[in-house]
């Protein structure tokens, strides 16, 4: 039985099965494709004695199909097949209506989505997989060659059949999960979470190890992810990606997508250590590198514009683990490929929203689900709480610094000037320590710079450190019981401060 939506390799597969003595039964479009290729094929209706009905909704849901698939090769079952004039089916090759591709279209209607829910296909796959000792089940066109080779050599072992059955059940589970996910997104009230969280991922690659060599690891790709994101990136050059590379690449690329002007982000240990915006990519890279040259060594670089030769020449001056960008000019790629181990990834053009629709984090015994933090600051809604208003240059830097803050581990403090990060305080257990780290790193450059905080100041001590270092403006969510004390310190140091009303914790 061959019934496939994806016709890749099906003619060659069917031709080889015919050579091996198989009688091929097929449906609708697949049968037409095989006949046009002059592969002998029997239409399903000739087997069932019943026409396809309801616009093709019912064609394989018949005892002569499912009896042939589900019969075990024992005399009791075979005798019943003979009584009912049913022929055993030894191989089922099915792939399903393209539901995921259908619902990924921006203009898809509910009616169109529903019509692309396959019924007969999953039923045959599950039946064949259940009866795997007797029936070979093939869901992936990439497996056709393996199946023919096994049959040719007489090596269609029970272990091989079980492997194919696992793939079939995984495929139908993913299919059902995609349907559930789509329909859950339509439920009322809007934005509520489904009663069950179902999500499936496809193995992209096994990794040498995880965060540490004693931990096993693998990378699974989200088949529903769209647009420019790490899951859809293509590796053009370099060594195999590691677990830590993937974590850092994702952090870097998601951060650089925050900016609608040319930007570069350098990440080390999952925190931005250098970020800059500039008129050209090479200026942005130099600015990001100068923010923390020590940490940039061995870091991950993300760009939101195509890498050119001038930028690649600057990048080649230090050791970098990996670069991720929308694309590379040919001469830039040639330069970077001279470093044989440098990992180069290409994502294609940036899109407004891409990748995951929800943030997932497993805990022992459960799963935490939340919206991705795509909160944007509206400059018109910012509240200046000090006597002095920030200048436009300060405001530009404040918005830049807060965009970086979103991608720094909390407690997060970012010091910046001229859209260039000068110091970062990340992941400390109290906010003032983060501030001291960021200001110390910025050094004398902190004079005239701005400071951003991912959450409110619980005490005025952070502002005291900022004023002492010469910072002239600060941005924070506000909302502390001691906000008035922080405002008083800011006013005392002629520091302009604005409240956003939006926190950006990143634990």
C-alpha cells in the first residue's frame, strides 16, 4: 500500500518494489503518478470494491485494507482473511496531508486547515506500526533506500521493523500535536493556555556532549518554526556545533534582532559582553568588540545585516567560536573560511517575528510555559520622574541600553554611551553588585554614559553608585516602595531618570 502526499522518490521506490515481486495498491494522486510513470498499480477501489467517496475523505477506511494490515501471520488470522477474501498487506508507505505547511500560511482559514487533517493516513500508519513484526511501515521518503536494501539482502529484521514503527508513531504523534496546537490557538478566551501542552521536535543532530563532557546531549529542531532563527539556520563552514555553542548562538541572535539599525552582539557564556549599533556593520562590530575585548575572545558574534569583507577582516583578528548572520558576501565568506574551525551560520533575511511562539523551560516533574519577552518600550509612554529631562542623545542611549538589558541574566545592569555597551553586570544576587561590576568595567568612560536596569531599584544605592561614576541618565521599570529615595539621589546628582513600567527579568 502506497499513499503519499510527498511524492519525493515514490516512483523509484515503487519500481523497486515491483522488481521485488510486490503488487502495489494505491490511492488517488499517488496511483495516478505511478501509472504515468508506467509502474503497475492497482487502485484502492478495485481492492475494496467500494469507490472513494466524500471528496476523497473515505477511501482506505475499509476492512479489506485494515484487515490486510492488522492480520498477524498466524493461521487463525490468515484463515479469517481467506474467508473474507482479504489479501495480506506486507508494506505500508504513507505520508500525510501537509497540515503543518497549510497552517503556516498567513491567510489560512479554519476550513482549509480542517480539510488538511489526514484521517486514513494516520490510521494506516498506526495499524502497520502496531503490526510491525508482519508489516514494514515507511513514513519518511529518506527511508525508501534502506527498505529496498533490507528487502534485497533479506535483512528486514524485527529490529529494523521496530525502528520503522517507532518512526511512524513519532510521526503521527507530531502530526496530532500540530493539530492540537493549531486548534488550541483558536480557543476562547484568546491567549489562554491549553489543558495539555503538546509539542514535538525532530532530531537535528546528536552532540558530542552537553554543558560538560559527562552529560549526553542532542539538538532537536522545531518543525513549525518559521523565519530567521537558530533552528532554521544553515551552517556554511566550521566544526560541529556544541551544546554551549547553540545556547550562545541563540542568545546572541535573538538579542541582535532587537535593533532596527545595523547592530552586532557578542555573547560569552550566554550573556552579551559587547553590543553596538552604527552606520555600518564594521563600525558596529568594532564598537561591540571594544566594549569588552577580553570577553570577546572565544565569543559568539551575531549580526543583523549581511557580513561584508571589511567586517570579516576585523573579525579575523581574534579567535571567535561562531558567527551567525542573515548572510555573507562572497568575499567575506572566502576570508572567514580561511579559519577552518570557525563556525559560520546563515539565517536568511530577518523577519518581524520568528522562531518559537512560547518560551519553555523544564523543571523536575513539570514544564513552565510563558510568552516570549517581545515587550517593546514606547518612548511616548516613558515617564520622566526627575527634575531634568534626558536629552535626545541620552534617550537614544537609554532605549538602546534597555534593549540589551532584556538579554542579560538578572539582576541586569547595562552601562552604555553612543549606542555602545561599556559595561554589563549580570546574574548577581543583588542589584547594586551588578551595578558596581558594570560601572567598574566601564571605568572612566562611564562619565556621561547612561545606565539601564531590568527591574526597579529596591534601594537608592544603585543610583548612588551611578552618580558617583558620572552617569547622567538612567532607565528602569519603577514600582519600588523606595522610588522616591532613588529619585532624590538622581536629582541630587543632576541625573535624568525615566520609568518604563515594564520589567525584563531573565532568570
